[in-house]
């Protein structure tokens, strides 16, 4: 075992705290369905924002980002646009308010406010959202499960552990074995404590991670002083041309193979496709996972916007301080680390646990491990809560037992939670690595989600039938391409997005015009309550005919302006700790100056206008 008694004690204390949280909030969570799923819509925006940020600060994503930063340097700040990370800026500027005004409990329930509650097509659209949400949740659970197992394996090699285990585990399943153990802890406090327990667990984890990140940053800077990094030309610059032009030959030649395998060599083309896809993905709003549940849990639409903005501020500087610190230590001590997996292949995703294991002092190792385990558990618990909400609220209560008592609903939540975890664990056994899980979630599921969910906000004629066929056609073609891409060399799946986009648009438009429009009363109610901009002129004219004093939303240009400068600010928050740690004084000062100017502008163009509805 590579852990001291002090480190093990810190980890054990944290795990016991999660059990205590579950037991403490069990009674509060059992009050009613809304208290369990949404915290009674009583939690303040800054706590929900901190919790949402904690959910995004996961082990698997951090391991992946450290490997990216190691290989691509400052250019790695662009690659998370695959999600895209700037969707938080769209949410902050206007989409969180639009979503929260619905007053729904889940994404599927939200559909009633847009398409009504009657008709076969409405039922079909409701079903496909639930199926999509559950696939996303299962994918996220498997993604976190894989990263956790790979992470723990380095600190607890099976040769050292098996003497204490009454059975043997095949080497290739050791990561999954560790994943199951810690999954059980996460399952306990998230199932018992509901949203209240999840938020408190996230707050504790964020405090631990912040302390650990500051400590490790100090160590990395001290180790870096007096040294020059042996990296290729262009590694320090975030800017790029058509080609990546990072040549690791003669430095760490194996990185060239990673870049080739990732498919990012034509970085300019990759960036354009990523931005094209990301823009529409951000316009679509949040996917029906933990992020949407946190938005729906806020007290008011204005607080929903504040929460989404707060996520950027508290997540990015701390997370990237950790990423660049671990990257620095990884580059300085690369030849002293063992990055080979059980099969003998070099795995750059092992840089994070290898650095922690080999180069950090006692106490900090335990603190960082507790925080990263908490990162897994917060992502896991938020995702599990979202899956429970969809199954219990949108299937069980709606179709099976509409008059179920609170006690029965709580029991069903517990049962569903256990079932969802079991499915996520099973998928974790079937998926090979983090990158494969990302391909399926981002390139497969999310690509098919985009078109139908952009149109639902911005086009009045779009109906439930169009939503169903747009979602179905886009998701099916995207998943087929993702599966083919995992088995055959068809290039980066992202480059096939225009095909997915075209098929999904065809499905959405044909589906829309082969069915009647949504009832006018439903559209009027949606337009008045949500107050969207876009192709809503027909409904706007009907509303203003009845109420000439109605003020339509004319903030499209302002919202898009805020999105552009907000995205620049998000990039500044990302790269600022990297410049600070690398002691790049001039770029650091320029970054701070840009950030100050943008914050001043957004105070006038966004914050002061939150209550203008």
C-alpha cells in the first residue's frame, strides 16, 4: 500500500462524514417529493452553484484534462469546448432564467409547458426525453466509475491488497472492484439524503479540494523554480493555426502517438467543427442531467442565472490550478513515473494519480485523495439524483401510481437508486476507458440532442411530433457513428457532426409539418411565462392583440453580446492560474486586465438587468 496511516485516516474520516450526511438529512429528504429531488426549492443560489461546480469537478474529467494539458500545453484550454464548457455562459446570460420560469421538476415535466399534456406525440416526446436522460445518466455513472477505479488502482496495487480480501479478482477487473467499493458510499448518502444531503456533501468536498489545490500549487511552484520545462515549441501558447505543430520527438516521443490517437493534429479544422457544434449545443440548453436539476432547484429565475455564473467563478481557477500543478510535476519528473497500465501500455491518464502517489507529502496525499473521491461522489450523487427524478417523477408517479403516498414515493426512490447504480456499474465493466466513455456521451448522445432542443426554445411552430423525430433521428445516427468509430477508423467522430445535424434537422422539420401545431393556449402561456426571443412573431402578435402593453423580449443582441464577452472571461478564468503557475508575467497581466474590463461591462449589461423581466 502506498498510503500512510495519516492519509488513510483523512480518507476514512471523509467517508464517515458522507455516511453521517446521509443519515442526518434522511428525515428532511423524506418530507415530500420536491424536498427529496429539488431541496424544496429553498436552497440559496450560491450553495447550488458551489454544488453544481463540485459535480463538474470529477476524477475522470480531471485525469483527462491533466493528460491534455501535459500533451497540448496551453492549447488544451480549447478542448473542453467539446462539451461545450461555454454552455455555462449561455445559461448564465439567459437560458437558466428561461428554464426556471417553467417551474418544472424535470426536463420531461418541462415539456408540458411547451407542448401541452395531450396527444400521442406529446407522450412520445415525453418518453424520448426520459430515455435520453437515463442513457446520459448511465453514461456519466459509467464514466465516473471507470476513472475512479483507474485512479485508486495506483494507490492500492492489487498485490498489496489481495492478502486482505477473501477472494481473488482478475487483474483486468481490479479497477472495477475498487469502483464498486466507493460507489456504495456515494450511493448511501445520495439516496438517503436527497438534494439537501448532496449539496452539503458537495460543499464539504469543495472546501477540501480548495485547500488541497492551494497546497499542491505551492509545492509545484517551489519545485518549478530554477527549472525550464522540456516541452516543444508552441506549448506555452494558447494560439494555433491549421495544424497543431507540437512535435514531441526527442523529448517524450510517446506523446506524438497520443496526439495522433486523439485525432487533434488538424487542430484548426477540429476547432472550427468543435465551435460549430458547441454553439448549437449551448443554444439547446442543459441536458437533462444534474446541471438541469440544480437550475430547477433554485428559488427564482434570477437566482438560476446567478447560480450558473457562480459555477464559472468557483470552478475554473481552482480546477485549473490543480491541473497545471500536476502537469508541472508530471513534466519535471516524467522519467521517474510509471505510467504503464496492467497490460504494459503507457496511459497518460495515469499522470494525475502517479504524481500524487510519488511526489506529494503525507497529509496532502490524504487530503487530495479525499477531495478527489469526493469529486467522484458528488458527480455520482448528482447524476443519480437526476436519474431518480426521471424514473420516479416521470414514470412511476405519472403512469404507475399517480396517487402514491409520500412514503411510497420515498421507498421507490431508494429502490430506483439501487437499480440505477447497478446499471451504471455494469456499463463500467463494458466500457474500456475514459476517452471511450466521453466519445459515447459527447459525440453520440449529446450530438443527437442538439437540434430538437434548439428549436423548442426558438421556433413557435415546432411541436411535440417534431421534437420526437428530431431527437430520435439525431440520437440514432449519432450513436451509430460513435459505435462505428470505436470499432473502425473513420476519423474523429466530431467531423461527422454535420451529417448528424442534417439528419436531425430533417427529422425535426418533417415531424413538425406532418402534425398540427401545438395548441395556441399552451404556446401563449409558454411565451408569456418564459418570455423567449426567436421566431415567435405569430404568438407575440396574438398576445399583444389581447394585451397591447405586453413587452416582448428584445434582448437577443444584448444576450449574444454578453455570451461573447462572457466566453472570453471564462477563457481568462481558465488560463489565469496557468499563467500564474508558469510565471508568465506579461500574459498574466493582460489576462487580468481583460477580465477586469469584462466584469465591469457585465455588471451593467447582465447583473443590473437580471430583474428586467
